[in-house]
C-alpha cells in the first residue's frame, strides 16, 4: 500500500501482483493528479504542519496553565514541534518543490493557498531544524524512548542539505 509507494517501481521493489494505491507508481500511465497516495501524503504532511503550528504558537504565547511550564521545557516542546514541521515540509519539498507555506495555526477555513517559492520553504526548514538541533535533548536525555532527540534533527538536517545540494 502507501508504504510501497516509496519504493515500488525502483530496483528495490517490483510487485508480482499489482494491487492497491501503489499501482500507478509502477504503471505510470495510470498516475493522475488525483492519485490516492499523493492525496494521503499531502494530507499527512499538512495535518502534521497544522498540529506543529498550533503547538509552537501556544508554547510561544502561553496562557492559563501553560504559563507554569518552565522556559527550558517550552523550548523543548517548541523544538519537537519544529522538528516535525521541518520533517513535513522537507517531505513536501522533496516531492513537489514549492508548496503552500503555512506557519500559523488556522482558525477558520482557508481556500486561497498559493505555492511559495522553494527558497522560502527551504529557509523555514533550515530555521526549524536549526532550532530543533539546538534545543532538543541528547538521545540519552529524552523523556521516553520514542521521543525525538537532537540526533534525529541532525539526521534530517543532513537529508535536507543533500536535497538542496549543500552536502
């Protein structure tokens, strides 16, 4: 299915029984603009971006109980959200180039999105990953095994620099 989309049709995977959303990725004449895998990827990334934007906004503009969160902890929370926003935008930029750039949480429906230049997308990714790599905990200091650390941010930073040709 969806995971296979990333490798189907390459020298890594070649299915013997065509089925599912990966079919257009090895039968290219079936690939269309309303492809289900592309839709799922777009939806996944922009949901992650919206969630990250909400977290970043609320951590940087605390009210109520959030005022009791220590500054160090707020930086870590923002760093984790920025990591995931950078991850989502890097995925979108890799697949589509320039995409709509959304950096604030949406409070009402919006239908007039336009593509931002890839340079603007890359600048946000770089800014987010720089913040994340400086403010996320070391791997042995993460609160739980499954939480993101600065090494994950550094890895994503490396992928980002390879994509933009600054290896």
